[in-house]
C-alpha cells in the first residue's frame, strides 16, 4: 500500500510539473485596456496564462463552438490557433 501511495504522489508531481511547463492558455480580447488588464490578472491569479488576442472583434475567433472552447490547451497552442483562425465546429 505504501508503494501505491508513493507512485500516485510521484505521478501527481509529474503532472504538476507538466502543467507548470505548459500552462493552460486563456485567450482574451477587448477594446477596454483597463478591463483587459483586470481580466488578465484574474486569469493569472487563477493559475492560467493569458493570451492576448486583440480587439473585441477578435473574440469571435475563440467564441463557443470553436476549437478553443473548454479544451484546456496550452498557451502556445492557443497562440498557434489564433494565427490559423479555425472555423467553428458547428454552424448556426
């Protein structure tokens, strides 16, 4: 039993290190610089990495029904997709 607990602890530490090396990215967009700074700090305080996407119009790129939505992808993956501008998964 002791060995199982040790393995789980080690696995948890490894997962934590991977999360530190590749934090989840949260795309942010807006026209109000003060509001963006507040949102940016909230994302950091929550343990994620803010990825600035541009003005408010840019938010449609990562709206619901896009590959960005609730995926938990890393900040580098978010940056890559912001450049690629993928199409929505579902059409309305």
